[in-house]
């Protein structure tokens, strides 16, 4: 069997580094609405927020820093093993400083310039563990890409993600790929489309009633759901989506499937019922 993160060095999405033209406004949203607390940031151009199993670093676009998405490894040995493997593939592993990870974290670039970081969770005040708030564990991030095959090959063949499910259109072209880095159905996914942009990120809750509570929380500040509630075919998770003040899409999910090591990738037809078995879907183009 070929190398897989899931089997050898499981990784989970730990934090996002988001760039914004208005970091103050975005930080206010994640502080108040997502129940996160500032644990760093030295000026108006950088805010570091941590909540219950979720964390985000927000920097001003004008600062030229970021963005990246950060995956936490279980221990130093596995982080070292992964770095060595990536370097053996000829990939540059740049040191990541002043981050939400312990010293020793590094960042790699994918073929289209997205930056993915690997590191170890903080053990001090910046830890995401044992914090109060509604359950919402940062769990996956998704991108639209103009070169689906190229980026998926990178994340599977080089980084070690495993394909859990593919969505295939009527002409046999792959439209969506769901990738796992541990036992959860996907921690990363890519949609084929006309743009290269961030699609959404997702918080996994503990149960369906948490979806209700988050829905009520967004209702209280007049943020409407734009997709869902429903159930995804691939992953079988319940979900809804809203947007933050920058238009970034947040998903809240429950009951995301788990997938065994070596499981054969599933194939789904490209249609509304695949993206939402309960009915209407947001179709990327
Ligand atoms: Fe999602």
C-alpha cells in the first residue's frame, strides 16, 4: 500500500490563517459570534484568536503575510517523519514563525500557491483545548480550483491524503474530490471550477442539536443561512452554511462519516442530490 497520512502520520485541521482588508471587523465577528479570544497579535494588522477546538489568525492583506491552513500532527516524531518524507519528494519546507503552532512548524506550497502548514498544537495559553463555548471543532477547508487533477495528485501522491469520495459529471469528468488525512471522511476538498479561490471552511459539532443552537445564534444577529440545512451525500454529514463579514463561508456540520484505512473511493453523480440529499444545493461553476 502507498503511504497515507491516515495510516502513518494522521493530521487534523487545526487553524486557519486568513487575510482581510478589514481585520478588525473580521476579528470582531470571530470573537463575538464564534466565541473566540485574542491570544496574540501585536498590532492592528494581526489578530490571533482561539476558541473551543478552533483557532484563526487574521492579518491585513496589506501586510503580505498568509494565508495558510494549518494541520496539527500528533507528536514530534510524526511531524519529523512527515517533513523528511516531503523533503525527500523535493518539497521545500519553510519554517513557520509566530504561528499558532509550537516552534518547529513548517509550511509547504501546493502547485497553485496555496500554503499548507504542519505543526504541533500549543500546550500553553494558546491551546484550543479545554475552552468554553458551543461545540464547533475546526475540521475541514475546501477550495475551488481550475486544475483539479493537478492539485489532487499533489495532495495524494506527495502529501499523503487519501481520496474518500469523488463526484463525477455526466461526461465522466471529476468535479469534486474529498480528501482525508485521518479517520474523518475529509479534512480537505477541492471543487473544479472557473476560479482559484477559497470555497468554505467547516466546524464539526457534537450532534444535530448543536446545529440548531448555532442556527439560533446566527439568527440572533440576522445572518441568514445561504445553503442548507441539509445532508451531504459524500460524508453523510448534516450541515448549514453562513458567511462572515468578508463573505468567507462557514459551514456547521454534525455526524461526519469516518472512513477506514485503504477504503476504496466512492463515486457520486454530479447533481444537487449529491451535495444535499434533502433537496436544493449550491452548485459551483
Ligand atoms: Fe464542507
